[in-house]
């Protein structure tokens, strides 16, 4: 890379993957390219969520190609059992080490490294030391704090990761977060500030187009259809969702998605004899779009812990794009966004009774469901456009780049 506006954008997930991290990365890359940056994406061969490399990728250890006018260097992932924490960490460390190797070949002026892969923050700092590049670290989630927040035994690993994050933050030249609360936490953690910006999750235009063409067939059934779609992990605490379903036996509850807590959730539903809930596992994007179109109510949940008050689940925006009312079981910035949008209601996190009451409120009022669905979609399409939420990203990178001594 010869341009002084050259950035290596490191992300674990990128197009053609369809998850929220891949969508965010592509939106950010598009914004930087439009602003005149020479971007090289350093990522893994696409494999999420099936944990299988997509056809046409992964034959070589390192695949270097141009995709939609952007150079994309893909590293063949080390595929492991995702339920094994030691193996997962080994896989993430493997990717982080390879990113340093690739950056050494590219020699950009700025490295933009997207966490939550914990080792990617350290990898960015290693690049800074080895190759004299500037670093911007993006934090979408404070994942090292999540297990302990929900009572998991971490064996002290969160302390190790917090130390690594502190070291990276002390050396970073810029920081990006998805919420103001995350930025405030990181500044408290190390007692210093840097050039920083908050870039929340944007409405993805491709998904918006598909959802707008999806048949809207809700409201024609005898029983309302309530859907949760997304990761089934410990941070979501979907036990609340199962218990709410038990309180509303005349309402159909569904779960679309996979994750480490799915077997536990199925056992809970079976033990409690909750017969009005179905688990569909992971489905492709086309099936998910159809599901959104035929649902009556869409639900998002987070555990009841202070750290989740500075988290913003991307699925909330997907739900609103679908034009369906949202019931969010959570607190903090995401809850305030739901209220501000007019696109849904908020229930107390971890409170199954309150979640059931909020769902039932919408079940009984089809006009309210319709109005909230329209208001939510309007909010997302006007306030959360990609070019709007990424507007501060390019100036941040330009400020970091310009801090080179030889640039004045």
C-alpha cells in the first residue's frame, strides 16, 4: 500500500457472511472507500454460523483477491468446537497472529482492528510496535465482562483479558465503540482519553430491501406469532422468554438461531412442559426474512446486569426494518432507543411476568402492533442509515493518520 490514506481493516467476519458483525464491517469499509481511503480488509474465510468454510473459499491458507473493488485478504480459519472455550481461544489467537503477518506485508498507515475477538486488540498494538503504524480499535461489545456478569465461572480469564485490553488501550491512537456507555467505561478503565467516536449499528440497506419485498401476512391467524431470532447465548438469558411463553399458552412462541445455550433452553421448555414454543435452530437469510414477514411480534432479550445496559443488540434494528413491533427485555441505551423510536415496548430484564404482560399488551391490540411496526421502520430508515452512523468514522481515521510526526 503506497497511499498515506491506507488502512488495514481487521475483522473476524465479513461479506458474504450475513451476520451483524459482517454487515457492520462492510458498511464501515464502504464509508471509508467513499471517503477516499485505500482499504484492505483482513479477515477469515467465511464460515459463520455453520462453522464450515463457504464453497469457493478456504482452499489456500491465505487468499488475496479483489471483491467489489476492495482488496480482501482472507485467512483460512482454524475451525474448532465453539462450545470449547480453550479451543475457541486458540482459534482466535491463530487468526490474530496471522493478521500481524498480513499487516506486515501490507504496511498501511493505519490499522483498524475490530474486537470482540479479544486478541485482535493486542494484534493491533503488535502491528504498531513492529511496523510503526497508527491504530484504531473498535469495541462492539465488552465481551470479557459478560460471563461473570451472568454468574459463569470464568476461572479468572476475564482478568487476563481485561489486562490485555488495558495494555492495548494505553497504546491505541483512536477508539470506536457502538454506545456512549462503552466509551465511558473504556476511558475509566485506563484513565485516559483518545480521539474517539461512537458508531452504532446501522440499518443494512440490502436487508431493508429484502424485508420491504417480504410478504406481510401477520394478523391472519387465530394465534399470535411471537419470534426471537439471533444468538442463543448466556448474555441473552432466554430462560425469561421460555417462562413468558408458559404464561401465555394461547400465543405461539418461536426461537430461530443457535448457540451454546440452546440445549439448556430446550431442556427447560421440556421440563416445564411449555408446549407453545418451537426451536428452529439456525436458518438462512431468506428463511429469516420470511419469518420476520409472517411474525406478529419480535422479541429481544438481555440478561439483568449493569454491563448490558451499555449494549445495543443489532437485532433490534433488523426487527424494526421488518416493520414489526419490538418487545425488548433489557435496560440502558438500547431500551431508550426502543422508546425513542416508538417501535416497541420495554420490559424489565429477567422478569418473565413483565415480559409476558408486554407481549400480551400487543397481542390484544392489532392497531398498536401496526402503528409501532410502522414507527419503528420509519425511525430506522431515517435515523440509522449507514452513511449517517459512519459519518464520524472517516474524520477519526484522518485525525489518527495525520498525527504521524512526518505529517506535521
